[in-house]
C-alpha cells in the first residue's frame, strides 16, 4: 500500500491489502450524482481502498456512479461486488432472488460493463440461507455446488479475481471452502453476535470477515446499536457518537474484520471514519473496553468471580441483564472488575435486547463473555437445498465436486 492513511489499520481480503475501514456504496442511489461523487472522492482521499457495491444497487446506478467518480481507478482500489439478487424497485424490499447460475453470470457481466472493468477483484455469492430479507423459493432454491461451479468458471475466465460468500451458516461455508473463499459477509454487530462461531472459524481460516448491519439491522423493528442506552452512555464518556462506539467495537473485536459502513453524506462518512480513530487511539480517551467496564461497575452488572484471569485483551466485555442464556458462562473482563460488589448484578431492562435463540432480555457484547455453550450447527444442508431445481449447467457442478476432492483444493485460491 501507499503512504496515504489507512483507516482502521491495514487488513487483507485475499492477497490484497486494504484499509480495515472501507465504504459500502448502496446508499449512493438515494442521492444526486454530484453528492455521490463527492462522498466517493472523499472516501478515497481519506484512505479508503475497499468499496462494496452490486449491480442490483440501483439498478446499476451505483456502479455507474462509482465509475464516473473514480475512473481511472487508483491502483490499490479493491472493488467488491455481490451477485444473487436483482433490482425490482418494489416495496418494502426492492429486490428479488437471482440465485440460478445463469443469473449469477449475468450479474457479473453487468458489473463489468457498469464499472468499466475487465475483472471484478472480488465477487460475493449472496445466498439467501439467513435472514432478514429475501428468501429463496421455487427454482431460486439452488444447490451451493451449482453456484460455486459457476463462480469458479468466472474466475477461471478472468472475469472475477476471487470469490466471497454471504448470508450463509457455518456448514455452507465449510462446503464452500475448496472454492477459495476469501471473505464472508454476514449480519453481525455489538448487539447481535449470533454469528460468533462463524467469525471464529473465519479467523482460524484467515478469511476476511466483512459484516453487514454492523450498527444493527436496517429493517424496521430491529434493535439499533446507536439506540442502546449503555452504548449511548459509553459514547458520552468517550466523547464519541454511539455509532462510532459500535463500529469501533466491531473493528477491534477480531483482527480479520473489515468494515464497510455506508452513507450518502460526507459528514456521516467522516463520523464513521472516527470509529477507526477510536479503535486505534484508545490511549487518549480510554479504550471502549474501559468505558464499558466503568459503566458496568457503576451499574453493578458483572457478577464476581474468583477464577477470573488477571489480564484481558481486545474488547472483551460482558454486559448482562437479569436473564442469561442457558449454558452460558460469565467471564468478567478484568480481575479488578471481578472483585467489585458481592451483590448480584442488577437487572437493567432498558439496556436489554432480545436476541434470536436466547430467552429473555440479554445483551451480549464481547468475545469470551456470556458466550452460549456451543452446539452443532442446526441448519440442515438438506433443508437449505430442499426443492432445488436442476442446474442449467450440471457439468459445472460435477467439475466443482471434482475440484472439491483434489488434494490441492485445501490451498485456497487468492487474489
């Protein structure tokens, strides 16, 4: 990389080095072309070299705006797209599934034409195994092997550089590994850590973790990080915004995390860049962990423990309300915190969040804290593939299955 700034530090996606704070371009369809160009150019000026887009953003208008603003592209710019949906313009979700291999290929061709590229550096296969949002029905329920065979063919043809995958459970990721998966995009935030096992697997496999909804789901009715009272209090202590606290926590939580927060406003974009400063410059304002720790001490939300290790790293924090998931283990973050008051944690209803699969109001915000006991992944591949239509290119599926069995398949292809 060059000597320009690297928001959040330097990470990687495949073999490409990128700033750990990138930019998600989806919202650029909701503003004028001039404003979109201003945001994109400001992003590059501040060191962003990882831009996430898709041909179904718009439809295609976001890609065209990226090209208009940034072409000829900087040498280090990594444009990441995704396939698996198409734009409809309908409400409340303006998208429809486009999961069939021929549709994946058509979407890549659209990306190439709209962006003015000969090759898309990374393309994510956006499956529909996990919500919220679209669901696959009928002939849109497609075997992942059929899809990956098409993606591999596109990579072999030089039209894409590397393959990512999105909205999948861990068992599907395991099946996809031999195709050379370089990144995973799943929903994940400080208040929704149901994908923690997937994140740990990606760390072990050196796969970039690029969470969407890092500030909570964009769908109505779902909790937002910036609305959480504990996050708001800590943001006030740190002199940050709640969104900055939420993004900084996600960034610091795992070394393979790449953020792609989206906005159509330069001011909001610069606020998001401030999350990188809070994650990197913790010695001045105190770490987010320390902010949580102070808040938790004052609220008496951490149970005492005589077996607590004396040190901790990263942002390992536990916020616990009255109800904890069965099988959970509470791990306070420091020996100092474990000494505290002997009284039980006080329930704080206004800081609670109901999480899928967890009874009662519980907010889980940290690595090695209140982690539910692991259990085998309950998602059935057979269920995901139920009703799967025959691929239009069965030979490619067979080719992927043969590829999957090759000894060298374990050495994943990179950019």
